[in-house]
C-alpha cells in the first residue's frame, strides 16, 4: 500500500464507497423490482422526475441492445484500464482516484445485473425541458460522476501546467 501511496484511511474510503454504491445500487433495483411493474411509473415531481421501471439489455440509450458478450468484454477491458490508471495515478491525484473507484463501482453494479438477469434494471427517469432523458440507475450515476471527476482533475492539472508555462514566458 505504501508503494501506491494509499493510506488505510483512503483504502477504507474506497472500500466503503464500493460497498455503498454496489449494495445501494442493488438494493434500490430490488425495491423497484418489487414495487413497480415493468413499464410502471411513479411520479415524484410531475412532468420532471419519475421512478419508471425498465429493463435495458443494451448500453446507454439502449445502444448495442442484446450484445451481452460485448458488455462482458467491455467490462473486462474497463477493469484492466481502471486498475492500470489507478496504479499509474499519483498520490496527490485524489479526485482521479476517487473517480476511478466510482466508475469501477458503477460498472460492477451493472455487471451484476447483466450476469444475473441478462439486462440492467433502470428506474430513474427525468423529463428535462420536454426531453424524456433515458432511464438510468445508481450505478449509471456513479459511472457518470466518476468520469466527470477524472475529467475535472485532468482539466485542473492542465490549467495549472498552462499557468506555469505562461508565467515562464
């Protein structure tokens, strides 16, 4: 752990995050599975936010529907990539590391569904400015937030490097 620059506090936080995201994702899906019929919807905020139960055997927006082997391959490649980038990250890159953990957690949450059911259970449904956004779940949120955090830290580092290069002119 010292070689990776991981403290027990960081490791605990990553494991807690893994537990909260993966278990939280599965529990929320289980609750929706037992309380809503497939295709059923429950209004939280009319014309904006609903719980709508759906099955997705594809990726985001249903792309590559039915190509389950592709998703297993992508999961293996993504795991290798996430572990590689985590190991290559520096100790000070806390936002990147946490983002990678979130992406990994979300991938595992959806992978569990794909392995057990052959599809992903989605239920969070927003209508934004009249656009019915694709239905998603807790795992999808973790992936999205994780990717955002990685991009954010890369952007911050690039900005700092740019400021340093400008000051040396």
